[in-house]
C-alpha cells in the first residue's frame, strides 16, 4: 500500500488493487453451498437448470466481492423465464431460487409468491391495476412466480385486461429491480409465442431457462426419492415392476413427468393399503406397511389396457 | 401558539421530531410488519385533533413481507396529495379486531397555519373554549 492510501480512513473502499479477498470464505459465508447441495440431492437430472443456477450464484458472489473494492456495477437483472413441459420441476426450482437469492443477499426476505392469471387480472375496467399491484407489493423482497404466464396475453380479445397487467409488471420489473425478482413460467411453445408478442417482456428477462424432460432412469430415481420422503419403499419386485411401468406410461398421452410419477405412486399406495386391508393375516410388520409390492404397481391399467389410470374416457 | 412556533401538527408518534426520512419510515414499517400488523395509508386536509377518521389511500395492506411496497404506496400518496397530511397506521388484529398500534405522519403541508382559540360566551357569562384550524376556513382540497 502506498503512503497516500494509508492516510485515508480504513474502510471497504480502500482495498488496493492487489489486496486479496477470499472467494472461498465468501462462498462458505453465504451458506449458499447447502442450498446448492440440496438442489443436487433432491432434484434429479435438470443439468442445464442446475448449471444456470450455479452461474447465477457465482455472479452474485463475485458481485459481492467486487463491492468490497467499491467496483460498482448496478444490480444485475435477475428476472427469469422457466420453460418446460408439465411436471419438470419449475415451481420447485423457483422456490429454491428464492432461497439462493436470499442467501446471497439479492432479495431481502426470500419468500415466493406463486400466482396465475386469475390473481393478476381483474374482471372489469379499473380492477386489474390494483389487483396486480397488490400482488406485486406482497412479492416485494422476494420472488414473484407467475405460473402459465402466457395466459396473461390473449391476442384474440383485444379488450382483454391481461395487457394492462403485463404493462404494470414491465414497469415494476424495470423500476423496482432491487425489490423483487419476477419468474415467468410456462410451456415452451406457448411462452415463445407470448414473448414474440411482448418484446418488452423478453428484453427485460435476463435468464431464459429451459427445463428438459426426464429420462426413464431419472424418473425412477425421482420415484424412489418421493417414496423415501413419505417413508415408503419398493420391494425388489416392486421396483422392477415400476421400472417397467415408467416407459409404458411415458408413451401414453397426458404424461406430465414427475407429476405423473407422483400420481402413479399415490395410486400404488392406495392399492397397497387395499391389499393389506383385504389380506388374511391382519398382523402386520413395519416392513409390510412401508413396502410397495409388484402387484400394487402391476394392477395399473397402463399394463393391461394401455390407458392411463386417470383417463376418464375409458 | 408560541409553544409550537412552527405550528407543526403534533399528532401520532414521532410528531415532535423532525420529519422522518424514508429510511426511518422503512425501518418503522419493517418493525410493524415483523409484528404481523397490517398497514394502511390515510390522508386528510382537516388537521383537527378530533378528526379521527382520515380518508384511506387504497386498501390497507395485509400479508406483506417487505416495506418496499408500502413505501411505494406512500410515495404515490405524496404525489397525489403533496399538500395534505398523510399518515401510516399499523393495525394489530391478534385480539380479533383491528387495533391501531402505530400511527405517524409521513407527509405534511408546506405551510401549516395552526389553530386559533375560539371563545364562546354561553349562559350566565360562562365561556366555552375550543380550537379552530385556520386551514379549514377554506373549502376541502383548497386548504393548503
């Protein structure tokens, strides 16, 4: 340090160009590692999504260090759009995102307000603006998650109030960047159309994250994770039966990735309970209560008739 | 009223202090939100102390987490009524009814004429006293 610098009062701005700050320490300090680790552990697959989250975390961390040297660079824009098929984990990731942003000090409270068109758009003239603003005020200090955001824009009805809501959102996204992060989510093709007709929205969103579909192996891992969370488990035969079930179900219509898996597991639990109830020996062990057997899975109509269990047409 | 030379209205909390800065207001709101209180913004141009019910500026705000949204509304109100009194009230509903827990002025007219003492002579040469705000001599919304 030169003499001139020494005479200045000590403070964060007076680190010289060669002073070292510890990125590692800063990283440990922010406790963001725990969130990233749970993300890795609890979310199967989703490589591109995790990579992007790591990038964002790194950017915010480096930004924090830069602030030590008084290297100002306005707050980065972190509005995001999550596109992907149903059941690919958009809401779950948004929740984690809120937590990561909170730990890195980008948002003050770190809560997530999940809304859809109904919560933002009013029913008559003059109803939309207060409604949208109320939701925005609730989301301040956290993350506003607009699910199925493309519904906001209805081109077939030019008097639709959705446009008004979009304009208020745009204004807030620009002016209150420090106060909240907006995440728009929806199916890929519909979101593409939404952005095409709202170029202002596209340009204000820095991160377009695409959620890929899960492979059969990933879905199996998800199924096991879901069961473990509810203190269930497959028997070896049950596991094999479910592994057979997944590709069959994937080929059928209305396949909603992890959500379909959860529904299938719920029905398997139902059948398991029924089997235990109908069974002759009523004295059960803890293992009986926890285990999903092959027959619980194989009873699904996916195997016999080739239709999803939920399909009401059959 | 030489005890209050600037004729500053002294109602609610902090009213004998210099006007709160936005940072101070934010800190106060943060405290209220942490207690789980709802926050309303009200305005008036009738400063009489018995004028308890001021006009509401929008709905009271429930379930907010962060003061930024409320500060935004305060600033909207200030923009709409730059020469009115604006106050922030925090309501506690934990008892089953809404109780004001905090109330303080966040905006006041540039010039506050203050109050005059009014004497009314009644039966038996008795004198009744009341106060009268000079501002309310003009009609509503033309007062300041």
